[in-house]
C-alpha cells in the first residue's frame, strides 16, 4: 500500500471515528431529551391524576348536596301534604258542623212557619170554625 492510500485510509478512519463520536454525543443528548420528556410525562400524569381526584371529589360533593336537597324537598313535600290533609279534615268537620246547624235551623224555621200558618188559619177562619162547631 502506498502512502497515499494509507493517508486516505487514516483520513477515512478519522472521519468514521468523528462520526461515531458525534453519534455517541447525539445518542447521549437524545437520552437526556427522552429522560426530560419522560419526567414531563410523569409529572403530567401525576397532575392529571390529581385533577381526576379533585373532579371526583367535587362530583361526590355535588351528589351529596343534591341528595340532601332532594331529601329536604321530599320532607317538605310530605309536610305540605300532611298540612293539606289536616286542612281538608278540618274543612270537612266544619262543613259537617255547619250542615248540622243549618239543618237544625231549617227544621225550626219550618216548624215556626207551620205554627204561624196554623195560627193565621185559625185567626182567619176561627169565627167560621166556631160557628160550624156550635151548630153541631
């Protein structure tokens, strides 16, 4: 081999070694970048997990508050229905009482009207009745 070929071979060998050195350097940089990205992804996953936990707690709180509101509404509905039923019963009792009083007053009024009618009849036709009775 001649020197020229040997120089070319050494030159190529140097270039290959430089390329390998640069590739090793690039590989190290890539490993660092991957490690940074993995760290960021891990942090992002932790952040997302914490957000999911927070959202879940808020959902549970909302569910509990809604459950409380619905239970309160049901209790109030039952209370209102009970009050309405009590008012209805009181109204029915008052109706029965008033109906009894009115019926009693009607009976008394009809009795008085009948008595006044009899008295008016006797006063109007009394002398004629007495004459008819005396003749017999």
